[in-house]
């Protein structure tokens, strides 16, 4: 019973202290951390771009901070949000479903200072031909083996 309680507390504490890893930059008195969910961005998948604002000296999260964010690909704006505000935990989230692979840029502005983050989005790649061919061969061999086994039982 005690062991189960300890294991449960360890699991709960590991989830409670989970932290998104990402790139961080400092603008004036603010530290801006960027993370993405999923960590590896892919086309055709719903993605969250998480912007975390902290005090640069104390590390305290800054709630209710207004910021401007722009997501672009090849200098063409895809999303531009001039009135994005962090929640009480200092987090603002942009949700986007990337249509094209490439190197996107997220510009974030606080207090008239702008910084940029690079985001790489990979395309959903087709299954290589050798993997598809191997799967077909294993399917045919398995089908043949099943038929031989079935015929012998009769």
C-alpha cells in the first residue's frame, strides 16, 4: 500500500513539474520562450505554438501581457495577431494546421521590440517503395503459408 502511494505521488509530481522545452530569447525585461506541440511540426497536423512570457530577472511568469505575433513563410504573413494576451500563467497559444512544409518564422513583439523564432515544418513523406514492397512480399508469403497449412489439415 505504501509503495503504491509513493509511486503514485512520483508519477503525479513528474506530470505537475513537466516543462515544455523550447527556444528562449530576451527582449528588454521579458524572457520569451517558444515551444511547439507536437515538438516536431508536420504538415496536415493540428499544431500549437506556445509562447511563454517571463520576467527576465526573476523568472516569474507574466500574466495578462499584451503582445504581437506574426507567423510567416517566405516573408508572406499567414497569421498576424496584434492583440494577443497571455493568460494568468503567462502563456499565449497560437493554433495552426500547417499546409506546406518549409522554414516558417514567428515574430513576437513586446514593448516595441521584436524578436524572431524559426520553425521547421516537415512534409508528410510517402512510404518508401522498398518498405511497401517488403510489406507486400510478407503479406503474400503469409497468405501462401496459411493456405498450405489450411490445405494440409483437410
